[in-house]
RNA sequence: GGAGAGUUGGCCGAGUGGUUUAAGGCACUGGUCUUGAAAACCAGCGAGGAGCAAUCCUCCCGGGGUUCGAAUCCCUGACUCUCCGCCA
């Protein structure tokens, strides 16, 4: 959510921004409904003011005047009921459209309508070379008895899986490695609920309703399965005011993530790449507006250093304007090399696949969730900035490890940095 | 699951139908004093909206109701605490 005053004063800029971001939103309707709502609000205020005056006079008025005042007050009450009902309709109409307005965009984000315009800004190593034909992680997982998709389908449905044996240990090793690194950076460790209220989910910017919803919701309840710990970590401070001296607040959360993945099929989402449930280690920060860009770069740097530590080739992408989600002001993705992924050309093997992502959502989420900070200098309360970043999404990290570290004999080496957490350096049968 | 008590500004907390347009305290900001600081004293200080301004409106957990008038009464939902029951 943006500041309505800012939107009205910069209507053309906001229109252009929405168009650049591929968001369909009727800003003229927003402006006209808001104006109508405002005028009605003024009428309502006048009536209320008169009612308040009468209520005050009532204590001191003469006996014969009293029925006159009561009569007028009753008229006001009826008039108010009608106007307030209309106001509620206008307000709902305004709010539902206004919520669609996307965040402003960082001036350096590449302009473009689709992911083709995303800009590579950093690369760590070139794609892994093999002296043999590399397998994909589905085959490796099967051969080494690490991942069982058939069991997942049998018990829970398609796009569910069971991790087995060393893959389970890898999940814990990756988790512990990330936690250790981030605690050193001053993050507070959190294990969050896997369910959250709809108002929180919406506040973060996800749409939990409708056919395109990426979020599972529970019947007979206002709860949703979280799609990411971003929801619960951001929701932690909903409706609160933080002293500036307590910022930035940095959290690292461990959570299960649930995604409906409606309509996501095909060879680009094979195996573990696109699943209904996975574990994620998520970074989150609340900062002052002045510090959010710096923190965003810091998160990007952390994500890069974590993947460099695994020694897996990756590239960092500055996401283009048209590919940004509603809340993001700017977003960077890390794409790891996945040797088993289908190439852009059907006959080639290997491709880049998104493994982490970090967004600066500025005050877009804090406005919806009502999270402010008290400025030390002015004593005023202002909306703070919120940022999120993936440390590791376990499922996709497993893909990148299994596929890049596979050997000609079918075994998989363990990244050096994880060996101390596992006590072995190779997975084989 | 049963019984009882609660939810008020950044925090604590008074307030059971009309001088509460929310007392008081803490914290915070400015000032006096001081070599400096602390203390003390003085002053300011909740949020949102409309308006050039004066000023006006809304907000006392959410929703609904009673009343000329509701933080205050009624209904309902959420949450917190205490005790009991059950249970990893």
C-alpha cells in the first residue's frame, strides 16, 4: 500500500509505474472514488459535530427545549445511518482497488515487461563441466535413494516428496550452516508458525483468495498455510511502534513453506524445483527508510557469500520492473547452475534456476501492517522499511548440490563447508 | 473443555452514561540551573482524517446493538491472565 496523498499528487507517475510493472489498476477510479468518499466524510463530520453539540446542551437546556433537541438529534441519527452506509460502500470500493497499486520502483531496476529484461550483475564461476553426461537430481535422488516422489504422490499428491537418508541429513546440515553464519551477523534466530491469519498474509502482499492464489487457506478458519516465513516474520511486529535505537532488527527464520503452484507444470518445474512444500531459511529486516537500500545490498551480499561457500556456480540478477511482485521496490535473485535442468533449447542440458531472492519492500508492507518507528530526532512516528531475503530454500539447494557435485561413478560429493556438519564427504551406494 | 478476571496513547495506569475534547506517572523533546553530567524545576508531548486557517471529525481489542448522548450498558468474536480438567 502506498500513501494515498502521494498517489493523488503524482497520479501520472503512479499510472506509468503500474503500467511498467504489468499491473492493471484503475487509478482514475481510485481518484474519483476517493474524492466522493472525502466529500461524504465531510458531510458526516458536520452531522456528527451537530449531534455532539446537542448532546452537550442537553445537560443544561430548559425543560421545554429538551424535546426539540431530542427530535433534531433523532433526525441526525437517521441521516447519519444512510450516509454511513454509503460511506462504507465507497470505502470498500476504494480500498480494494487501492490495494492493487504496486510499490514504487527503484530507478536502477532494468526497464522491461518480462524476465527477458532481467539484468545479470554478478557471476560466480562458469557452468560446471562434466566428462560424462550428467544426470538430473530426480535420477540422482532415485539412484542414491535420497528423494522419493512416488511416495510423495501416493501419500500427499503430486508435487510432494519424501526426503530419505543423507538428503534428510543434508537438510539439517544446510540449515545449521546458514544459522551459524547468520547468528554471527547478528540475526535473531526464530522458528515461526506455519500458519498465519489472512490479514497478516494480505498485509505482506499475498492474495490468499481466488483461483490464482499461491497460498493454501484452511476451511472454516481465517488461517492460511504460509508460503514463506516472510509472512510470519513480517507479521511479528504488526500494529506496533519501534524505537529508532532498536533498529535495524534482523531475524533469521526457519519455516516450512506451502505453495499451491496452481498451473505450474512442464519440464522447467520438474522434480524438486516446484513443489507444494519445502523448508526455507529466511532472512528478514526492519530498518529505517535511510538504511533499507544499504540493507538490501547487505542481504544480496549474504546470499552470494552463502552460495559461494557451497562453491556452486551462480549468477545474480537484478529483476526488471515488469517482473517485480506488488510489494517489491527492488529485487535480486540468485540463480544457481543446474546441470540437469532443461536448457533454453530443448536439446541442450543445464540451465540457471532461481535459488534465492531478496526484496526491498520499503514501506509498502509496513503501511498495511501498521508498523512504525519512533524517530529519535523528531519524536514522530513513521512507517519503517521491511526487507526479506532467502538464505537457503532447501529443495532447490539440494538440486544444485546433487547436480553440480555428482561424479562419474554416480556418487555425489559433499560441499566442503557442509562436511563438518555431516561427518562424511561423499554420498554413494 | 469448565469457572472467574481482564484488554485504555511508545510503556504503566485512572476512569461504570453527559465539565474525559482520556487523569496521573514513565519515556521522549526543549529550557532553567551546572565546568560537564545527574538530580531538581518549567514547558511541550497519542494516532488518523478534512481545512489556507480558526476549527471540526474519528479512534479506549474487533464486530453489532441500546440511548438525545457510550471508554462506560447489552450481544457477539478474538486474545491475555488465574484456577480446574485433559494431554504430548
